[in-house]
C-alpha cells in the first residue's frame, strides 16, 4: 500500500508538524532569543525561511 501524500500548511511556521528550531546555534543571527528567521524542515531535511510560503508544498506542486 502506498503512503498517503503529506499535507502542508500554506505558510512555514511552527504549527507545521515538520518544522523545528534549527540545530545550528545563531544560524540566522538570533542567538538564543528565538527571534529567528529560519526553521528546519524535517520533510525536506534542510533550513527554510520562517513565515514564507511552504517550501515543501511549493516543490511538490512544481513537480
């Protein structure tokens, strides 16, 4: 049986089940204050821009 197609929110933020804080310290200059601009997308396994349109959905829709 095929796995179901994942669903993604419209915008990249921490409400997405694939989103997490980046492991890299100070990756976007935020240090530890959590005024961050980037998230780690677990689905793509890469850093993406927070509050931008969902990169995973954009790539899925483009293919």
